């Protein structure tokens, strides 16, 4: 066999191997999610092993102060609590776009939770990095991409006053 024929045969074998690897990867990626499913659509649920804890659903009330806007939620604590410093959520998204969710830490002041956004930019309310992973059938995994301290937090769709509150303890 000539050198050219050997090289062509090697190239064909390599191409077939790459195609087989790509096919195997796509089959593995297509595996269905088999864990618990959120009972309500468009509500993030905290994941605790096989248990789901519904986040507190509320509306943040805006209050304008000079160049700042403070968003206020009544109460000092959320009933949705987790001990996990990097919480994981599941959401069955119908109208909410999970990629537009943002996470913020709330400050507790005067018997309420609040966050202040300054001049169109995030002031004291700096967004927390999150990752969003599609699991199929409108199901998404949303997780904090950094360690969080104990306190009150909120997930909110960008541009909305709808909030999903939770506490880390």
C-alpha cells in the first residue's frame, strides 16, 4: 500500500472516530432529567436532594429617592429557607425567560427587605452571578455561581418587579 493510501485510510478512520464520539456525546446530552419537578410553572423552587421548596412569590414596590430607586418587600424573613451557600433552583418556565433572571442580596431595614439601584446602574444591589442550564421540556436549573453569605436574597426577571425570595441561614 502506498503512503498516500495509508494516509487516506488513517484520515477516514479518524473522521469515523470523531463522528462516533460526537454521536455518543449528543446521546449522553439528550438524557432526560429524572428528578423532582416543580408543581407550579414560573416559580423557582429551591432544591434540597429530592425535595423542592417553593420560593416566596411577591412584588417589589419601588420608592424613588434622588437618583436611586429602592425596591421594597414587606417582612424581614422569607419562609423559603436553605442552608446551602450555593443554592440550586428548578423552574418550569412558561412565561418567564430563565436566562433573564437576576439574583440580588436584600438588606433588612425598618422591618422590611430592600435593595437600592442607583442611577440605572446597580448601586448597593450588585447582581450575583448565576448559571442557567436547560434540562428539557421547559425545565431549567438555576444556580448561584458563587458562595453566598447568610441573609435574604431574591431572584427576579430583569425589568420586572416580580420577585422570588429566599433566605440562606
